[in-house]
């Protein structure tokens, strides 16, 4: 039996890791209709941007070749020079369309997803050369959709040609007797009309197909409950992930700790190396440590306290002892009751003066 889970079991949204891994493997949502549309737009621009003088020059060269065909020597050297001359004119005329076509293909892929360089898609797979797998792909729903899109595009192009050519049918018959210099502008005008119709209609198809391919790819990346659990276990076991999660938890805890500083009753400092924020309210069994830190964190605690008019008391022995023996949200240990009570009593007795000067030395 296949190890792949049934599509009906994939009930969970894909994780960011699943999406990232899929992208690394070159598995991305891609609509060929979007790429094709950008190519057609590039061809349309090429028709607009090709200079009239360049087309006129090619027309003159072709007319001269046709008019003087009987007088052209048929030896190898003359034929080589003639083809070099005509070939140069043709290359100059077609160079811009080819360049725009390449740019259109690159842009068509880039707008759908960021560039992907993956060797995963180049690895040989048995499913790619298996006749049975090939038959399954041939009659799959995706193949049927692509076939329907191909038929629709052919019909659209046929309609575009009919809409443009039919009203001009008499004029086209008359061009048989016209000078080649007059035929090219007519052909250019009709080509632009046909391309404009094709660009508009295929643009709508491309947008619909892009949305369909995105939805299909996202559905393909959905996960089963077991896959979600396995991925979670795998990530928890990764040292780098554990370190990152630990860092996030520390940063969040530090952020919450700093938010508690403005509500503290007093900050006991070293004065520069340690800072311990204590909170005491009537009815509490003992003062509680709401924040503590050393060096840079201690400085931040003092800054927040100063900004919020929280009294700061310098008591190096008590600050060092509290920092070493107490954790955030813990009550002050019994052995420090007396010293802490003196500090809090001192702060409360000088509350009026502390409002004017938040830093007092005991």
C-alpha cells in the first residue's frame, strides 16, 4: 500500500515549515497560462516597438531581391553575400521580439513566485519514466483541464482572427496586386488588432488559472493531524529550534517583566550592577519581586522606574542578596523581611519627597 496519506485525511492547514520545504524542493504554485500571457504581451510590444524604418528597409531589400532575381549571379560567393545581407536585416528585425519574449517568460515566472533553484526537480524518478504512471497522468483531471484550456485558446485565437480578418477580406484580396511596401503596414495593423483581442481574453484566462493553481497547490500542501504532530515533535527536537524558542520565551518574559516595573513600590539597586523591583500592597503576605536584572537589564529597570516616578533606593548588600535568592513573581524570603521592611517603610515615609526626587540614597 502507498505510504502517502489520503487527500481526505489532510484536514489541517499547512505549516510555514511545510510551505518552506516545498519551495526548497521546487514545488511551487505555477500557472503556465500566466507565462504564456506575458509572452503574448511581449510579442504585442515587439510589434509596436519595431521601427517603421527597419520594416521599410527589409521591404526594400526583399523587393530588390525579387526584382533583380534574374540578374543575381548564382556562384557561391555572391549567394553568401546576399544571404548575409538579408540575414542581417532579418536578425535586426527579429532581435527585439526575441529579447522581449525572453523577458516576458522570466517576468511571467517571477510574478508568480520568487526564483527557485532546486536540484530536487532534476533528480530521476521512477514515476517519470513509468509507462503506467504516464498513462495515469495522461488521463488525470489535470490533463483534462489542460486539454480543455488548449481547446479554449485555439477557439479564442480563431475567433480573434475571424473578427479581424473577415471585415478586411476584400482589402486583403486587393493586396495581391499592391507593392510589398504597402502590404506590411496593413499586416501590422491586423496583427495588432488580433493580438489585442487575444491579450485581453487570455489575460482573463490567465487570472482564473492562476487562482485555480494557487488553490490547488495550497490544498496539496495541507497536512494530516499525524503530520502536524510529527512535525511538532521534530521541531522540538531540533537544537536550533529549541534555542530559538527559548530565546523567544526569554524575550517575552523580559517584556512582561518590564511592563510590571511602573507598578513596583520600590527599586532596590546595587546601584549600577543590580536592580530588583519590589511590589507591596496592603493585605499581601510579603513583598513580591516583579522584576530583576543585572547590568544592561538593571539599567533598563532604573530608566523605566525614573520615567514612572518609582522610588529607587540604593542598598548594595540587599540588592545583591535579593538578586541571588529571589525569582520574578516570588515573595521575598523570610530572612530578608526585616531589611526589605525597612526599605519599604523608608520609601512610604518619604513618599512626598520621592515624588520630587525619585532617587534617594539610604
